[in-house]
């Protein structure tokens, strides 16, 4: 009986905890995309025997030589007969860590619209490249569309490595070519993996055939990549989808939160009427809740009787979206009939359906070199920038800020076909294709002083750097940082430790430990370290900083040439035994939610400058390694 | 402290509720196809949630072949009364009176009359412009290709090569008079998700999903229940077998699986380790190559 209850509890925990990752896959005709997905499903037990049996049958019927996993993916009869993929297919599989939805999008040029469809809801994109052919224009097109649709995480899977003798040289060449291209796109997390989908190399397990590759296998990357912080939890946007009036006493406003958090008692501004009210209750089937957040679907009641209809938007008075009748957008044209400037189309944006027309076609973009070209119309699968005049105002944000309020579709008024997908950009702003400096805004300018970094280096006899110590709680980050500070100061070097606990007492005392707050914590620390470095001072930081993406961001802020990632590594069992602040004890008792190593993940660094194993090396050995690094890279200069 | 994590099931739930509300907000005469099975039970619960504290603002429609299991009818009548929904039952009497049954017509023709044509008749009679179905993309390969909002022409037909692109959560709900939309709020759910949700939400389902000893006959390796007047062939003998149903359909064409899973958690554990997809027990899916795709083109769900 006890066993049964345990099993039940386990299942309940799993159902409540499992997360969902949506990914899109794209590749050229013969890159082996369907084989890769077939392989993932097969290895993760996402395929059933009877589905495999029907594949075996089909493999025979269409006279293919071996069991072709791609036949599982091609759902339509015409696809299986022709051996091509025509339409987006959705596939599902799960591992104990995560559930996955794959949008498998065809790679032929004429089906760009399907790639856009699959990418529009994905958190991550896998771009497949055939190792034998190198980087082809198709892959550039796919990467461009993925970045255009706001996918922040991308994996470039270089497939068919078995056919090029698992050559590192070939892999590195593709890596270099793709990096050159992708620098013009906005992709914050990019990983290259050499694989063979057919043979299974680096798909589920690291392959012994490519010992030179040190990164994770594809599946373990998919299981661990951190995506929660991609959601916009800052700006409250509730498009009213439906007004619920079951009786005279109840009036509820239903909708799916497109951004932010709404709380009982919040002051609310209603658009477009600009009326104000307060949230009386947040109603769900089970109970009233104190708060709700994106992407939940909820029902809100307000204190006052106000006139609200579908298409209105509830926001916080201090945080308004843009209210626009003229918008600037990047369009992906998806219809056989070309876009006609001046023609009136239906436009669907959040819960609004309204009319509008394109008044200007600025240019179309060549996805292969991101070049611009003047144009009079957009044909099927063409992408470009337009100005649209609307018949009514919409409440919107830039697409990069909010995927829900920053996107729209266009519908042909006669055929009712969906003819275009649009993403909103700021007026005067360059499209995603052009890389921008993150910190520039119109009203803020960086002040440049007249002292050059060289001047500071000369006086301080050191080149500034940030030693970014990352590792589990109890791995020894603070001990190492403070010991190092002492050693460096004794040698006459100016340095300073930014320690996790100390920073959280002051600068970051408003932050908690959710993934969003952890990210913000790291961002601020990185900004401070950057200023210290600007002042010429060496900085040691001691933060768990469990997410690869956050450390990557820190690197971007501080600058690649002066950011040194130090992996302070000790097995979690050892850290638990040390437990200097008795945090593990508390976390395991359930007193600390989201504690790294207990109930929150730690993403191991892939490219650290120094890897310290504190369960095997003593403090002096660790310090020596770091000092050696600083000397060899010329950060510490000899004293006169 | 506030926690902004959202689990897979709650994410799927939020998406489904959004879809249900979108249809009610934009169509004049929506209807929900109710097949009495587990997916229908989940879909009905989602509808209750979407419009709470109001009632479900559209009727449920059961296209009844007259050949469902007794336990399904009992469950249906009891459950519908309990939740106070508006259930319409459609039976294609003319076809039944003309002797439509799988033994004489074969399963392909029988389905064409009692399910596909019956469905089209019922939708036309009710002048429904949007119909919810509980189909999931993980069930079958042609369903994996279908949109959540699936456009149908005036004859209810699906054109897989000419589907509207579906981006973000922006559903194209525009149709001309006579045309309609089939909507699948459970598109992204898997069989496991459905059972986990049933467990989490304590949703009632037909007892036939749970294992018990039943009178069965083994035919071509399949377990056929002796629930109705199933003609026995030579050398066939009824036997008592511990089994359960993974999907529910018509009694002549729905097989059981041997199983001892008698509770929802046991079913969940079974599905996590099972080797065959759920539709293997549906004889009608295996009539001919691409049979589901063919049915859908003709107007089936």
C-alpha cells in the first residue's frame, strides 16, 4: 500500500513539475532532418512499435534500402511517396527531465512560410547542415528566419559527420563560416554540435568517434538549456479575448496574459478608453488566486463597472504599450498572390481584428547575405520591411520585447487565406538583420572621458580583468576569491571581490532567486565589474551563476578580452558535506525553493579559462593556477 | 514569494483554454464533438474551466453509431446530467435501417456512413460553423500535420496541401458562409499528458479504461469484447481475460489490451513503458494505407 502511494506521489510530482520545450528544426532537402528527429524519438522511446512497423512496411514499398526513420516523420501519403516533407509536422517526446514539442519544418525554398510557422512558437531552433556540403544558402535562410521570429537559442547541428570521417577540420570550417554569417543576426545562445543522425553520434550520447568535441550531446543540451527568462514578466499586457457575463452579478474579462504579472488589488488602465479601475479578483475554476502571470489564461473582475470589449487591453498605468495607427514591420509574405501596396487586408493582432493597408514597401531582404533591395511588391516567401496604415489603433510592443504584442498576421479579405506574418519594429530602427549596440537609447549617451585605458594600466601596472568564479554553493568560490585578493594585494595589485552574499545585501537586495531575478542579479554584477575594470581594477566575482546564458551575457557586458571564466568544481556531495551556511540542509528540507544543486539546475561551463577541482586540489594549487593564467595573458605586469 | 514557473500541463491547459475562448468569441454557432472517451472528458473539463463561473456556452454533440459499448452510454448519461451540459445526440437512422454494419459492409464503408456522413449531416442540421474535436497530433501521422484551426470547405473536406499557415497564437477564424472550422484544443497533448491531467484534476472517465476480467474473444491476435451481439466464428470461444481499453469506439471494431492497470496512476505507469501506440486497437485505422488521411479529406475529424 505504501509503495502504491509513493508511486502515485511520484507521478503527481512529475505531472506538476515537468517543463515543456518547443523547438523547430530546419534543414535543406537532404540534410537528414527527419532522420535526426526519428533518431531522437527512437532513442527517447517516443516511437511505438506499431508506428515502426508501418515504417518498415513503407520502407519496403517505396524500395528504400534500410529502415528509414524519416518515414515516421512524413505524415502525408504524397510525402512518403515522393520522399519529401511538404508541411510542418508536430512531434512529441519526453525524457525524465523535460517534455518536447518538435515543429519539423520543410527545408525547400518554396516552403519558407512553414519554417516561419514552426519558428513562431519555438524556444529553440536546430539548423541542420550537411557536413559534406558545408554552409549553403538554405541554412543561412533558415537561421535568418529563426532569428527574425525571435528564437534566442540556436543549435547548429553539423550532420553526416560519419561521411567525412568525423573530421574536426571540416566541422571547424562550417563553424567559422556560420559564425561569420550569424554575427549579423540577433542570436544570444548559439551552439555547434557535430553529429551523425543516422549512426547516432552525439545525438543522445557523446560520441567516441569525435573525442575532439568537448560540448554536450544534442539531447542533453535540449534538456538543460535555460529558457524561462525568455518570457516577458515585466510589462503587464492582457488583451481581452472574451467578456464573460453568465448572470447579472458577474462580469469577467477573459484572456491569456501576453506579458507580465497581474495581482489582486492592482490599479489597471484600460486601452483604448484610458479608464482606470482596480483588480477585484482573479477567477479560476479551482479558486481565486492572488496573482497570475504570462502565459496563463485567466478571468479578471474589476472594482468598477467599466465598458470593456474584446480587443481592449488591460495594462498597468505606469507601463503602457505603444498605441499606434501606423506601424513599421518586417513581413514574411506567404501567399501565391504578391503583396499589393494600397490594397486593404484584414490584420489580426492580439485579440483585435482590424483592417489596414501597406503604404510603403521600403525594401526586401536577401536572407542569404542580408542585403537590401528596392522593390514594388513582395512575392511568395519574400521578406521585407513595410509601413502599414491601420484603420484603428493597436496596443503593441516591439517584437523583441514581446512576441505576443509584437506580432500580427495578414488575411486576404476575399479568400481568407493567411497571407503574411509580421513582426513589429521601432520606427527608424534597423531590422533584426543589422546588429545593434544593446545599451544605446535615444536619450542616453555614453560620456567619454579623456583618460585612456593605457594611462591607467601604466599607473597601476596591471591590465584589468574580471575573474568570474562560477560553481555550486560550497564549492569554494568565496574562499578562493578572498585568498586571491589577499595574495594580489600583497604583490601590489589593486583588486576587489564582488561576493554574492555581500552584493545581495545592498545593490541587489530587491532581487530573489527565481531564474529572472538570478539573471538580473548577474547582469548588475557584470555591469559593476565592467565599471571597476574601466577604472583599471582587477575584479574577482563569486556567484553561483548557474546558467550558461547568464554567464554569456556577463561576458558580453564586460568584454570578451577581459572576462575570464573560472570553473570552481566540486561534486555536489562534497559541497553538501561542507555546507558552510547550512543551505543544503535547508533546501533539502524544502525551505529554499530553486536552490542550485538541489532543485534547480547548474549548467557546467563549456569554455572556462581555468577548471579548478577543489575536492582534489588545495587552495594554494588553485591560486597558483589562476596567477599563472593572469601572468601568461599579460594582465599582471612586473613591478619596477 | 511569487513563483512564475509553469509546468507542462498548466501550459497546455492555458493554450487550450485560449483556443476554446477564441472560438466562442468569434463564431456564431460552435459545437463540441463529444465521443464519451477520455479525450472528450478532458476537453469538457477545459471548457468548464474556460467559462467558469458560467456554464459551457455551446452544446455537446455525440455522433452515435448505435454501436457503442453499454458502459459508454451509461457513463455519458450520468456524466452529462452531473455537469449540466446540453447534449445533442445524432444517429444516422436511415443508414442503420438500411443495414449499415461492419460485418456486411466492411469497416471502411460502415465508418463512411455511420461516422463521416453522420457527422456531416449533424453539423449541417445544427448549422454549426465551428466544431471542437478532441483529436491529438500524437495519435496518428496525418493528424500530426493538421492545424489547430483546420479549415473545411462547404462539404467538410480537408485539403492537406492547402492549409492556412498558423503562427503564434494568432488563429485565422475567418470563413465564408457554408465553410467551417474544425478546432482541436488538444492538438499538442499526448496520451500521457491526458492521463496525467485526468489524475491531477480527478476527471471522471468511462470504467472501461480500467483493467478487469471481461468476456472476450481472441481474433487475429486482437482482443474483441463480447459486449454486443458479436457473431462468433468457428473455433472461437469466449474467455475471461484481464484487460482494459486504451481507446473507446464501436464494440465491433475496438480491441482491448491485456493489462492489470486498474487505477489512473497504474495506467500512467503502463503508458510510460508501453511499446505500441494507442490507435493500434482501432481496426479502422489499419483498413488501408493512409486511411486516416483519406477519412479526414472526406470530412471526418
